[in-house]
C-alpha cells in the first residue's frame, strides 16, 4: 500500500530556494519571483492604487530579498518576512507621497478603452465574456468604488484588509507583518470592515 | 483590547462585504515582470561578491609570506651552521698543522743536541 504523499510545505520550499539564491542560483530566484509576484504586486497595487509605481516597488521587494539571501536566517515564516519588506516599502512610499505634491503625467482619460476602471488598468478586469453591457457597467463601477474605498482607509487598516481578504493571511500572520498583536489586528480589521460596509452599502444591497 | 469589546458583525453582512470586495480582484503583473525583476536583481549588485575577495587575497599572501620567511630562516640557519663547521674544521686543521710542525722542529733540535 502506497504511503500518502506528504503535504507540500510551501514555507520550507521557499527557505530552500533562499539557500540556493545565496549560492547565486538564478533558477531559484526565478522560481521565487514567479511564485510570489502575483501576491506581492497585487498587494502593492491595491495599497497604492498606481500600477506603474506598484511594478517598481514590487521589483524592489525582490531585489531586497535577493540581496538579503546571503544573510537570511529562517527564524520566521518566509511569507511574513517577505511581506514585512512589502509593508516597509509601501509605508515609506505612502509617506513620501504625502510629503510630495504629485501631478500625473497623463491625466485620466474617461473615454479611452480600459481607463473606465479608474486607477487600475483594464487588464485587471475580471472575465466579462458572459456579462451583458449593463452588468459590465455595474461591474466596472463596483470595482472602481471598491478600489477607491480601500484607498481611503488608513494604511494599517488598508494593509490588514488586503492581507486578510485578498492574500488570505491568518490573524497571526497579519499581526507579524504589521508588528502588532493579534487582538490589535482584529480591531484594525473590524474598523476597516465597518468603514467599507458604510461606503459600499449600496453595492451590498445589490448583492442581496 | 478594543477588539474584544466590538460587536461581531452578522455573518450575512460579512459574506456580502467579502462578495463586494471580490468584485475588485487583485491586479496581476504583466508578462515581463519576472524578466525585468531578474535583470534588476543582477544589476543591483554594488555589493556583489567578486570572484576573488580582498580577504582571500590577503590570506593567500600572508600564508605565502610566512612560509617564505620560515624557509629563509631555515636556509640562513643551515648556512650559518655550515660556515661555523667550516671554520671549526679550519681551526682544527691549523692546530694539527702547528702541532706537527712543532714536533718536527723539536725532533730536529734533539738530533742536533745529540750530535754534540
């Protein structure tokens, strides 16, 4: 009788990749980037609402991971360590933006294709092949409203809700990334949800 | 903590909010993200590990230098020893020569005396 396969330990695999990256193994670096680029880029894009800046910051996260590989010590989960880097870069960028007066190079064009999704590009739209035009319109509007509502949250609450809802982090993992307690994390999430519930109440009614 | 005093939202609203939030999925990076990231990692090596580090070079030269000094010291010691031995042999030879010549001189003189 065959023994059941051991469940894949993603964290152990990431740590093994880090050891190989420390030995200048580029295939290991590629594998790590491909594995985590979705969550890293997606989280940063949700946090900043700017896909161009999110690309730059996401690359910088992986550059930091690469440069830290020779001295990396697996004392904690790799995922939470990686997202601590994400948090630091995003919060620094947020503070830099709050000090600077930003003028967009390209003013938003409401008539061009794909720009109706607001701050995020059209390629981020969910599959709409089976939706009628009115459903598509509602979908676009809801997506813009959700992204705008998330961007209005304070940065700690914003990151907490993104990590919880989109990255499916546990309370403990979020607490580790935010360097706070589990109860404080739950409080952050509760307040974020209350705020979002108020802002998005109309859309919640439509979902009933 | 504050969290323990907050009322738990009803499950229905919880699911509804999650459903609404799901209407704005996480954006995906473009197809070139991995390639650009790898290139940026490669070019970000101001502290890249060189093929030969200064520490490695220094250690090599230090070991070679100490070894050379030891060899030189041993060589000098051998030279000094050989030189000392040569001088000692020369002294011994000279002493032997002096002894022999003295013996010869004495024997000459005694012959002369006996002849008188």
